[in-house]
C-alpha cells in the first residue's frame, strides 16, 4: 500500500470522483466532450494530485500539489454551478456535490515534514473538518 492510500483525504477524493461520475452520467450526449468531460477530469485530478504530491520530498512541492488538488475541487464546483443552471443537475444533486466537496477539500496547512522522511499529513481526522 502506498502512503497516499492511507490518507483519509485521498479516500474521500476517490468517493468524490465516483459521485461526479454518477451525477454526470445523465448529462446530454452533446456534453460528453464538454461539461461532462471537464467535471470528470477535474474530479479525478483531485486524488491524482494528492497521490503525486505524496511522493515529493519537500514540504513546498507537496504543498503545491495539495493546492492543485484543492483547485481541481473548486473547478468541479464551478462547473456544477453551470450544470445546474443549464438544467443538467438538479438542485439536490448540486447540494450533495457541494456537501461532499466540503468533506473532501485538502488543506496544505496540515502538512508536516520530518527529517529524512516524505511529507505527510498530520492529524488526518481534522483534515476534512471544514464546515
């Protein structure tokens, strides 16, 4: 098992991507290469950046990947607003996605680097504790 697979935030980001795939399945066929693809790619990028960042040997590098993961998460929310306004997502689905986003959001401030170790997240139980 890789270190990132032990991170609660990584597991939640996988669940978030699963939800995005589920919610975008009924989007119109003409959005397959548009909004559907954008939302899915951004949701996958969250867990991918967390995983890639965990392999970095400096706090700065790891923090940058965590920031990228958070940015991808925000992209999905922005795109979900568009999907809702276009009638592709119902309000309940949007609220579910938004609630899941709050529980998934990575936070670079909780990263600690120990000498001769890879960066790791401290206190995983509070990593996703934003309201």
